[in-house]
C-alpha cells in the first residue's frame, strides 16, 4: 500500500471508528433488532421476520404518532420559515432598535428546549397563565391548552415555531447581506416597487437558503421532542405523541426494544427519503463545494 | 414614508410577541409567588425564588456536569475531526469519496434518533450513567469533519508544500499550518457544539440517573417535575438560572455567535 494511503487511514480511523460505532452500527443493529423478538428474562431474542412491523400495522398509536408528526412538520416548517424570512427582512432594514429586535428574535434559539418547555408550560396554564389572562381580558373563556386534544398539538407547534424561527432568520439574514446592493439600485432605477423587487429579485436569489433551511426544519421536526417529554408526555390521549417520543416511550418505558427498533426503522426510512430528496434537489454543488 | 411606519410597527409587534413568554418567566422569577400570575406595577422585587431553587436541587453539581460534558465533547471533537478533515481535504487514497459519503450520512441520521441501539452499546461498555457515556455518540462528528474539510481545502497548497520541504511531519503540518489558519472555523464550530450539548436533553435523560452525572437540562426537568407544589416563581427562577450562563455568553459574544451560526450553516 502507498504511504499516503496508510497515513490517511491513520488520520481517519479514530474519528471514523467512533462515528461508525454510534451511527452506522446502531442503524444496522436496529434493523436486525426490528426483525427479532424482545429478549425477556431467560429467553433470548429470536428471529421473527416482519412480525414486529405487522404488529405496528395493528397499532393505532403508531399511526396516530405518524399522523401527528406529519401535522407537526407540515405546520411547523412553513410557518417558521416564512416568519424567519419576515424577521430577516425586518432587521435587514434600517429600523430603529434593530439590534434589540434581532436579539428578541434570536434569544429563544439559545435556550434549551427543556427550559422553553417550562416557560411555555407556565404561559399556557389554564386561567392563571398569561395567555388565558390576556384572552380572558379580551372576553374569551378559559382554555385547557395542553389538556384539550384539539389544542394540545397546535400548542406544541407554537412552541417549536417560537424556538426555530429565530434560528432560521440568521441564515436568511446572512444571505440577504450577501446580495449585491447594485441589484437594489437597478431595481429602483427601473421603478420597481418594494413588493415587486422582493417577489422577483430577492426571493429567487434566496432559494438556496430556503432549501437549506427547509431541510434543517424537516430534520428538526423529527428529531426534537424534548418539549413533548416535559409538557404533555404525548397526551392527552396520544394527541401529541410524535414518532421519536413514541420510540422513547416504547423502548425505555415499556422496555419493548423490538417494537422500538421497528419504529426506529420507520423513522430512518423517513429520514433516508428526506436525505435522498436533499441530495437530489440541492445537488452535489451544495455538499461538495 | 407611510408604508415603512407600518412595517416598523409590525416588526416591533412581532418582536414584542417573541420576547413576551421570556419576560413573563422573568417577571415570575423576580417577584414573590403571589404576584406570579398577577401583574402589578407595585409588586416588590425579590431574589428569594432564585435562592429557593438554588438550595432545593444540586444545581452547582449539575452545572459542573454540564461544564465537563461540553468541554469533553468539544476537545474530543477537535482532536478527532481535525486529522480526519485533513485526510479528506488534502490526501489521496482509494475510496476517499465513498468513505466521505458514508461520513456525511450522519448529517441526516444523527445519534439522537438511534436511542435504543446506542443505549444497548453503552450498557455493554458499562458506561451507562456516566458523563463519558453521554458524550461518546457525538465525538465522531460528521458536521465537524465536513466543516473543517471545507476550510482546509481553502488553505493554499504552497504553504503545505513549503512546510513539507522544511521536513515537517504530517501532524506538525496540520498543527502549525492548517489549525492556525482555520481558527474562525474552530470558533464557529465550537460555539455551535457547546450550545448544542449544553441544550441537549433526551439522550442525557436516558443515559443518566444520578446527581453526579446529570447535566443541567436533565436536572432542571427532574427539579420541575418532582413535586415542588407547582411554584411557578421558583420553577421560572430555576429555568432562567440554568439558561443564564449560555445566554450571558451569547450577550457577550453576540457578534461571534451570529457569525458562527451563519458560517456553520452556509455550506
């Protein structure tokens, strides 16, 4: 073997070994576990084929979690991305108190999701929480924001949007500031209105940023369930059960590792499909610059 | 201009809505409990809630655990990812592209998702309920390797060649040529890594079950969920207290933080 090859592998091996041990190996192990039974006491795991997946097909909670996660993603992603763009446009202009405003938008991003969950738990408290107090003053009645199956998921969505919009704003802000000012001047010379300029020049030029932000938002929609753990435990009646939370519950509360593995495989397939989409749409240019 | 005033007012309204939950928590934390849900200009200020929270749970220990955790992760990530990034950026060997693609898979399938299998591995290693156990899945970081590789590729090849002519070994070249030139990337990656692991919750929740290993996030959730008689003032104080070091760091290094996230994100 060439010397350079040997050296390259020596440099790579420590990082690669850990990476494979805690990402690729567990992914393969999960696939294997999903095809085996849960070991119980003296009975070790044995091959059961697709039985775990067949059991999932009969599990209404699984479908509920899948559906909830879909609703959660489909609501959180566009709202936080559009808000992020609006925030970036707002603080990109010469506006009084720009620094304070930018900080107001960005602060929630710096907080742990668990701290955010505590703050919002208080905010959502029926009757006494600020939200119900304000709505009460305006003549609306009390709401059990996290206890009502119809309101619980939207309430969690609002928390996620609150945390994420400021984070995505940063990327839009960076992109806006890298746009050549000549374009704006040319637009002004042509008599383009602000709205026309935004729609026909700014937004198309922000497309790569939008794609990047979208991919991040999608991954986060499946990865971050800290607020579910703290605020609702997936309830009421599984109304806020998301896929990763259900995996956590199945694997560590019910100790059913085989079902948890099958659920994880479903999540991996979803993430894999999204990765394929990312490579397909964003192309090699973005990754292999 | 009229439209600009409307836009400015709308921006401020949104900004106000955005800080309101935080201000509400701050209000509850610095006033006596009876004012937590009762906004009044006459409410007296107090540090009592912070004192109660600080005394009610081993927060100093949690803080120390989090500090050890983020330091361990950060140092190990730097040490492990730097040589790997150099190999991908500047060395030629068969299978480089394939191995790099395998590494990049982790950007999409993060250890956060593989809870059960990783917990099993940790149990085999006897590292359950240890700070090293929390850190281990994150040490080989595809994100870090990717970010450093991009930076290393922009270092002029001539500097590398010159150091080689002077007889420097591989590690010396990396240490003396590449690492100093990539300092902004290290700062950016460091800030992203520290804030990620300071805030991480679900995995540490699963791995830890004792005071001596719990990071702040898990400690806070244990504190808030055990019966505190739902004293929101104390919980708010504890919540702000656990986020304070990171928030303070953010306020001090605001510019670097924002630039780091931009640098880390635009790829």
